[in-house]
């Protein structure tokens, strides 16, 4: 074959349909290629470039779970600083569903972030729910809210 006046030898076809695994293994030896290494290198490049994410082994997943469990809980000083106003709003919004909401993980997390002043505000607000929006909390329900907050603060 001639390209621009230069004679080019015909290349071996890259894809040969109908050949089995044995033929490809023999072809790799004949052509002195190591396709598994080429594929591994290509995958490493794609991972490094952020094109793909490697699958995590079960060992890596177990390590991540253990690390999450070891994360320190906030100190009393950090808790004393109080939660952002959005956390208080999210807590009160979730408490519209009733006192059983105190068992939900998100509610527990938000409640634990409150300082004493914010807890008092939340207690006042749940007792003042508008009847068309949510049922107003009774004194016993508010006591459960306070108890849940105390449990989260040791």
C-alpha cells in the first residue's frame, strides 16, 4: 500500500473475529505483546486521571467503616457552641411528625448538636405548633425531647 508516495506494509488486523482464547494467547507470544499489562497500565492511567474509580475491596470497605466508628464525638465545649440555625429549623420541621421522630438517626444527630438555649427554643416551638400544620406537643412529649437531648450529651 502507498500513502503519500511512501510504501507502507499492511498491518496485522487488530481484531480477528472468531478466534478463541488459545489463539489470542499464542498470538500474544508470537507478536511479543503483553496485553494484560497494557490493559492494567491503561486502567491505572484512567484512575489517575479521575476518569474511573477503582472498586474497593471488602478489606478497604471494612477499614473505612472502622475509621468512621473511631471518629471522635464532639466535646462538651464544641457542643456548647450550638448548632447552626438551619439545624434547629430542620429539627423542628422533622418533629412535626410527632414524638416518635425522636428515634430517627437524623433527628438524634440534630438534637445532639443543640445547646441548652436552642433546646429551650425547640421545646417552645413544638408546643406552639399550629393545629393545621402539626399536633402540638404535650408536656410529656417535651420531657421525652429533653431526655433525648440529655442522653446525647452524656
